[in-house]
């Protein structure tokens, strides 16, 4: 109602204004039934049209345009008429009532595009209307007289309306924009680049030229909104421009609000750009300034940090703490997305994970099998056992055992492997993946995905043999247990230092083996046999059931023990913790269950010792303590 009243008043005011010849310049007087309409700047048809409001139009105009605009007394009235038009028909009728110039025709086209988007109208009828064709003809005939800001919005409007890009008039507008790029403001270039990147992608010739201008004029960049928009919409097209945007974002880091930080981190994540200085600055200001974060911001931040493998404990703790009260109201998709991100970052927040375990028990009917599998995989990665472990896994078994046949092979293998990590794999799970018809599919397949699947099947086979005494088969055939060749792994400082120090413990090369690949799928850094007095014995003559092919056949002497040295690198632990990840907890259990006395060599202890004699003494002391503990038990 209010809009109609404003429109009626505008038409009446315009009629009264034009009814008196003295009210307008003589150049505007035309025959009866015709009214000349002044140039007005279009409004943005949708979010991609970044056009200033009426109060700040001068930002998009040149000095000459501002002077001309201020010299038109009828400008404000005409703008109100155009802006209050409620339908395409009202706008198209203006071309019949007024003699339009190219700027005015461009404004009407832009407003038509805005209405079509806002009201979700079919554009085909607009494009076929003869009056619309006249508007395009007017703009084409005087294209050089269209003002810069109006020209940019005209091009975007024509794209939005779906005008054929091969039409001569369309190409004329594109060419005019291309010629004027040097005269456009940085804001206009940024708006155009954003629109073209979404509409046309990297193949657009015009977009590439616009980006070149942005790269050359990046020092004109100002304002957080422009930085955030360009990083999210245009940065992926030009790595060089993204470098400049990251520098500018670092400079403006203190001014970003939480939603800006969310958009920037997502842009970096989707483009796989791990800009550590920028991420650190954003994290610092996020912690220092912003006390409460919305659920969307929290979810996107933890996802982005996980994808970029960026570790910031203070931020993780804040996100986990802020997410905790949201868990009961989250959707299953949000819960699984959240827990997978934390698992990827190796960050275990006990209150949050307990809340998610309770959520799974309270919302069993809402969780799909895929959601439940994601929760199990995440728990296994961090070796998390819920406080109500028995109730939780009873629910898991009840929901999953009847669904195993419907799972994709790789997901089924990951699920059973994770249950083995958590020591919850029952016979039906083991039988399903160790059956010949299941693993026969990957025989001979040398792809990386198939090799990873095969390795996990070997681990599951080891769990079935070593940790499931009631399990009777089937098991993997011997030909599948051959250790995979190491894929050119770099020798770490801990690995080389351990080998040097072990030389002093073994006394002779015959008393030990290094880099042992077992039939259980696990790697042992060094192996030795000691007698009851902790003296090393030669290995070659003794049977080695953990190897595919044993060199000797003799059993171990009475009181002798087989010892395994296992090094634990920094990535083997949870973030900022001395707790091993689930995979390595299972590896240690399996090696121990295979009859070894395990000597753990964590990086945080061994590398602190600088002298070789200190390291040798450390290993001997660890060995003696392990033997004493074994005898005491």
C-alpha cells in the first residue's frame, strides 16, 4: 500500500513538474505525450551487484558525472519513479512515455533485472518484449555516452537476464567495458570481477583482463568487505591476486568481525592456501575480541582449520567449549561434520566427545548408518572410549550389524578397522571383511586406495588372531600378508638417532634386526632377544612367527624374551598430548600380544638427550624397567 502511494505521488509530482514549461530546460520540452527522463543510477538486482545506495552514489561516479548529476533538478523525482516501479510492465511503459537516452535505458534494464531476480520472474517474456529490444537498441546506439557505473551494472544486468552473449549489442557492451577498464574505480573492478567469476569462471576473457587491472592496482584496495569478497569469489582464479589479498587481510586482521574471519578461512581452505601468518593473526583476534560465536561460525572455522591442518590449541579449546552447549540441538550432519574436523586435527575434547556420544544414544532414529560410521571412525582415530562405553556400543552393534551388507567396501573396512582399534569388533564384523569373496576384489590392484584397504585388512586379521580368542575364521591367506614395500619414506631424526644408539645396546649386528615388517601389518624399528639376565642373543637361529619367512627354527631358550623397540614420532600423538592416536595404540597392543616385550621410545624423551652415550644408557634403562615390570606381573 505504501509503495503504491509513493508511486502515485511520484507520477503526480512528475506530471506537475513537467506541465509548466519554465520548470524544465527548453531542451527537455517535447511534444504532448512524451516526457524526457533524466539519467539515474541503477540499483543492484541481487547480492552480486555491489552498487552504493542513493546516498553514496558519488562513490561510483567520476568528477564530471557528479557535476552533471548535481545540475539536473529533475533527477531525484525520476529516480524515485524508477525505484518504486513494482513490475516489469511499469518499467517497460516508460520507454513509450519518454524519449530516453542511453543512460536512462541502461537504468531501466538494470531495474528490470533486479525485479526479475527479486520476484523470481521468467526472463524470456522480458527478452522477447519489443520495448526491451528498443531499450537495448538505445544503449547500443549511444554506448560511449553511458556513465561508467551505469555501464558496469548494465553488463551485469544483461548477463543476469540471460541475453545471448553472441548478440552484437551484448558484445558491444562487453567491448566498451573492456576499453574503459583503466577508467573504472577499484570498487567497480572488484564488483565486476566478483560477478564474472561466479557467472563465467576462469574462461572469461573479460574476467582475466579485470583481474590484471586488480593485480596492478591492488594498493587501492581498502575496506574489509572488498577484501573478504575478492578472496572468496575471485581469489581462486588468480594466485597472484590472492597473494596480494592475503597481505591486505593480514594488515586489516584486527578489523574483521567473526563472519569475515569465517569467510576468509573458508576461502583459504577451499583453495588449499595455508597462509600461516594470516591464520595466526585471525586466531589471535578471534580469541581476544569475540566472546560469543554463532554455530555456523564455529562449524566453518573448525572445518577450515582441519582442512588446512592448522593447529592453534587456544582456538580449538574455545570452539570446543562454545560448541558443547549446542550439541543437543545440532543436526546429525552438523554433529558428524564437527567430530570429523576435530578428529582430523587430532584434538580430543572430553566434554564435547562425551556430549556427542550421548547425542548418538539419544537420537538413534535420526542418525543414518553413514553418520554413525563417521562417529565411530572419529572416536577410533583419537582412541576415545565413552564413559558409558557398554551402552554406547550395544546401541552401535544393534544399529549396524544388520546393515553391513549395504555398506560400500571401503567404508565397511574402515568401520571394522575402527572397531578393532576400540576393541569392539565382534565375529560378524570380522567374518564379513575377512571372507574370501570380499578381499578377492583387491588382489592384483596396485592403486594406492587398494593398498590402504589391504593394509587395514591385515590389521583386522591381526586383531582376529591376537585379540579374539573365540574367533574361528576365516583369516586372510598367507599371500596377502606379505609386507608392503615402503614408499620412499624419509628417515627422521628420531629414527636415525635410535638406530645409532641401539648399536651400543645390541653389541653386535647379529643380535638384532632393524626395520622389521611383520605379518601383522605393523613396523618394528628394532628387534632383539635377551636371556633371563638381559643379555642379547643372536637372532638368526630362532623361529620368528611374526615374519612371513623365518630364518631359524629353534624355539627361544627358557626365560628368554623377544624385545621390540617402537619409536613414537610427534605426529603419532594427539594434539598437545602424550596420548597415542588410536592406530598406534592398536599397533602397540598387537606387537605385545604377539609375544614381544615392548620398549617405547617417544620423541619427547629421546631427542632431549644430546649425547649418544646418554641415549644408549636411556635404552638400557628402559629395557631393564620393561623386564622388571614383566617379571612383577
